[in-house]
């Protein structure tokens, strides 16, 4: 694990501050000092809370739609921003109401319902009201088969009958309790009357005879006997009513047991129907996916020679799925390598651009040197022409000098032939008279100019030749360097292009392999 020092951690902090700015928070977070207040960090966490709550709400709606096959209509969905920012209890209650609706409709709904039934009556009443409100807003996504509709209708009717039977049972139990109370009161009254009758009988035995109807004891005896007969009749009537109610209660208990048995059977059937409904929803969802993959299945059918048994195909697809997972891991490794190579490719591209810019500059320099070379070559040509002209003039001057020498020699011979006997002084004066000062001056000037032209011609020729040779060597060396750099640049361009083509091919192969991996997984 790489450990950062203090300077590196400061750099990491600056980079993370730049990353925090991408969350779009209202608090200032461009500098490190602005982050120390914690407001920007709190706003980022607030956005994360809102994102998590949105994912939970979307998961609840998807569960109701895909698994339960129900859609919630005319129900105000909770505002997750108010829950995250202000902890709104009403919006949170709507969110929890949706979660409770998922709980009472899932496979473990009996456990949750029993847990709710064991709560306090006030809490239980509020929870049941919330569940009923949510269930009244639920509508099935698509109608099921007629058997499920009849089963649901029969289940609802049985539940209603069970509720009516329970209400009737409670009424009968209450009536039986009242009758028991009346029977107990009548028995107490009967016992008191019997005791009073016993007392009266004792008194009668002690006092006058009751056979005498005119006596007070006889009249009292008649009244008590009539009252006793009425009480006995009332007792018999109440006993008969009690027996009737007991028989009715036993019949209702038997009916209740039968209804409970039917209810248990219907509950098991309802659970089985719900499981079948869930399975049908899953199969419907799978059929939707299969309908999307039918085109790919047709393509695979054309490529496959023999379909064989479906179970064998499933096993083969499972094996292929395992191999595809391994290929996916290898492809991820190749993708990471490709990303690393992509960074290297970017550096190569930058180097190629720099080399192209450098090549363009060098080509400009080469063009400029070529232009200078042409200009110098023109100068050399002009100097060569001037050299040829001076050479022709030199040759002409040489011929003129030779002619003058010949003329001088002839004059000297003529002078020596005409005055052979005279002294030297007269001959010198005659030659001096023949060769005038103008001719002598011109001869001296021509000799001097000839010498200077020779020297100038030799110096200029040597300098021009040396200069041209140095320029030619520089141009040739520069040309060789540019050709070498051009070859290197072309070689790097070819290498970069080959790497780009290899990366593109590998990425295309990875994409095709990934598509091949995804399609068998969907088919499975």
C-alpha cells in the first residue's frame, strides 16, 4: 500500500476539493479554507441521503409492479427531499406505509400479520387503517386467469361468511350468557321461594290447616301455589329455551368448526394461489424478457445444427455461463490493460504531434536552406559568368600585349638597322621617340591591371568555392538529419497506427465477446 507524505496529502486534498465541486453544492468549496466549515461536506452527504431514499422508493415501486403484480394509483408518493432535508414525519410515514404494504403482501405475510395482531389495539387499529388505505389504492397490473378470479371471489365471500359467523357466534354467546344469568337468578329466586315455602309449611303445620281456604293461611297457600306454578312454568320455559339455545350454540360451533376448516383450506388455497400468482408474475416477467430475446434466439437457432433436449441445452448453457464468467474476468483484465495502453497511446499521440510540428519546422528550415542554396547557386553562376568574361578580357589583353611586344621588337630592330654606326644616345632617343610616354604608361597600367585581375580572380574563386563547399556540406548534413528524423517519425507513426489498430481490434473483440456473454446469460 502506497503511503503519502505531507506534501502528497496536500495535493490529494486539492484534487478532492476539485472533485467535490462536481456535486453541485451551494456552499463554497473551491479552496481548502472553505471546506473547513463542513457545510459543503454536509450538503454532499445530504445529496447522498436523497439518492439512497430515491433508490429505496424505486425498489418499493418495482417490487409492487414486478413481484406483486400491483400498481399503486391515486396515492401521494413521499417526497424524499423533505425527508432527507427536514426529516418530515408525514412524508416518512408515507414511505413506511409503502414498506408495510410490501410486508403484508410478501411470502412471510402471516408472520408480519400475527406480529401486528399482537400489538396494542390503538396501534393495531392505526396500522390496519393504513394498510387498508394502501390496499384500496392498489390495482392489478394485468388480469389473471378466471380460476384465480373465482378463487379470489370465493375467498372474499368465505371471509365475509366467516366474519358474519363470528359476529353471530358472539351474539349467541352474549345471549347464552344473558340466559345463564337469568337462569341463575331464577334458580336463586326458586331456592328462596322453596325456602320461604318450607318456612310457610312449617308455619302452616304449626298454625291453622291450609285446607281451609277461607283462612289466611289457605289463601296464602293458594297464592304461593299459583306463584310457584307460574315460576315452575317460567323455569320450564327458560330451561327449554336454554336447551334450544344450547343446541343452536352447538350447531353454530359445529358450523364454526366447519367454516374454520373451510377457511383453513381456502387460506391454504389462497396461499397456493398467491404463490402461483407470484410464480405467474415471475413467468410473465420472464416471458417479457424472452420476447425481447426471441430475435437473438432465432439467430442462434440458425447457427445451431441440433437443438437436442432442453435440459441438456440448459446444462450446456450453464457450462458456457461459467466459461463466460471466466472470459469476463479475463476481458476485464484485458480492458484494464487496454486502458493502460490507451494512456500510453495518448502519450504516443502527443509525441507524434510534437514530432509532426518539429518535422514541419524542419521542413520549413529545409525549404529556407534550399532557397538560400538556390540564391547562392545563382550568385555562383553569375560569378562564373563574370570569371569567364574576365578570362576573355585577360586573353584579349594578353594578345594585345603580345602584339605590342612584337611591335616594340620590330621597332627596336628597325632602329638598330637604320643607324648602325651612330652612338647609343641617338638610338635611345629614337626609340624613346618611337615609344611614346602614353604607350609606356598604358603598358604599365595594363600589366598592373592584369596582375591585379589574376590575384582577384584567384582569391574570389577560392573564397566562393570554399563558401559554396561549406554551404553544400551544411545543406547535405541537414538534409541527411531531416531524412533520418523523417524516417524515425514515419516509423513511430506506423507503430502508433499499428497499436491503435490492435487496440481497436481488441476493443471490438471485447465488445463482441461481452455481447455474446450477455446474450447467453439472458437466454439462461
